[in-house]
């Protein structure tokens, strides 16, 4: 007798197409608690309140067993056991339990406590590829002593010389400026002028953080010119982001452009705009989406979120992502909650004779790994 559908979902190896490093350095409970809240970018005034959330409940339900504890253990006992094992052992157990064969890591944001890509590969026992964050690359360049007048050539050369491990590019345009702007390619002279102003601001003691729209737009088009799949943060994030300006429908003019049509455009996370993203994935041949990040934060309600992602979008356009960062419980939970949801949702459609078992398995393979392999050119 063949494997049941639920067993098939459980056994399939995932490609996590957008994720960050897990912690590799021990920290205190407050760091852990703050890491369970995505939207509040300040230290929590009551860190323990993070446990009383959908994520906090899902963590104690599904992660406790990975560290040899009973389900629904108290937060106090969970933290005690976690501390006994240490962060690196937690990361090893959780990432390996996730059943992920490839992690595509955006290492553009790293507090120094997180594992770098080689460290993730060793700890997780899996293949790691990288996604270069365009804004971080620009911030590295502007501090390098390069003449800002040569910014166009220097940035292009730097991105073109990326290691072979890099398989795509990402922009946090949603955070830095929002989508409600002209996103066409700026003239080279305007890029050079913006780079000069940026350098002057830094030399005057200003922040390095790139928020100049001209330079951000240039980064997008540079990645496109090099044929890199382009990831864009969409929707839910911390409060630094203006959520109303992170609606993917604001990208319509950009997506209609000839330039944007030349590469895969991957809309990351998308919540609460997963339906809008699904429309765009149906409307544009080169647009893809995932619902990572929010899956962890809505916990048991992730089944509804994941079901909505299968409404309008063609199934060849949906990818799996956890967008986990920091506590490796998030790397495991993203996979665990996704498998739970897919087994329940597709399983019901099979039972209701809306889908065949064979079609359901084929869609699982597409979303779990085959779409990502095709988009990023993975072996």
C-alpha cells in the first residue's frame, strides 16, 4: 500500500526560498521573547506577553517535543529546557526537524548573533544558497571609499561579481520608501548625484541606512539587467514600515514595464495582501508569491491564510517560505505549520472529491520545491 497523502506531505523535503540565519550565540530570555514579536521594533515593555500569542502557543505545542518536553508545556519549563540545551543545539535540532533540503538565505540583516550561511549549512545539514539584499550591498559600497561619481559602474560590477552561491536579489523598498512611487530606472547622472549626497550625509555624521529612492530604484533595475530573480518584501513587517504603502497593487505600473517582465518577481510574505498578490500572480507571467513570515505569527490560523493563497494564484506561482530569523523554532514552525495546513486543506478537498489525490500530490511538489528550483535555477 502506498504512502497516505498526509504521509507524503510529511516526508517531502522543502526548499525555503526566503529565510534568515538562526541564532548561533546564547542569549537571555528577553531576547527570545522580543524575537517572537515582529511588529514592535522596540524592546517589549512586558516581554513575557510574547508567549500569550498565536506564535507563543504554536511554539509550545509544536516545538516542545523537539527539545524532549511534553506538548503545551509552560513557558517557564520551556525556557528552562531551552537554556539547558543552548542556542546552537536548539538551532541544530529545529532546522534539521524542519525537513528542508535548501535554505535560500537573505544575510543582509544580521545582528551578529545569527549563524552566517556556512554556519547554517553546517548546523542544518542542508544546502544553503544566498539572496543578496540590494540595499545592504549599496551601503557596503558607499562606505568603501569608491568615488560616488562612479556609483553606477561600481554597483553594477559589485553585483555582477557576486559569488556563485548567490541565486537572487532582494529589496526592502517597502520599508525604505513604499511602493507608491515611480519605479522606472533613473538616469545615470541622477544616480551619481544621489550617491554624492548620500556620501556627504554620512561624512557629516548622518546614518548609513539607504533611503534614497533614486538609488533604491537603480538597485532594482541593476538586478533586473543581470537577470537575477527579484524578491520584494510585501505587507506585514515591523512598525517602521507604512503598511498601506506595502500593498502589492501599488506595484502595477512597475510590473507592467518591459524591464520588470524580464525576471521573476517574487512577492514575499504578502499578509494581509495575500489575495492581492494572488491576483498579480495570475495577471503577470513572471510574478510569484509566498505567505511566509505571517504563517508563524498567526499560528493555528495559518490554515486559513495558506488556503487563501491557493485561490487565484496558479499553483506554479506559489512557493514555500518561513522567513524565519533568530530563534530556530521559527525555522521549524514555518515548515510544521505549512505541512499541517496543506495536509488538512488538500486532504479535505480530496475527501470531498474536489481534487484527485494525484493532483494534490503534484501541487505539493510544485509549491514545496519544484517552483523554487525552476525560478532560482537550483539543481
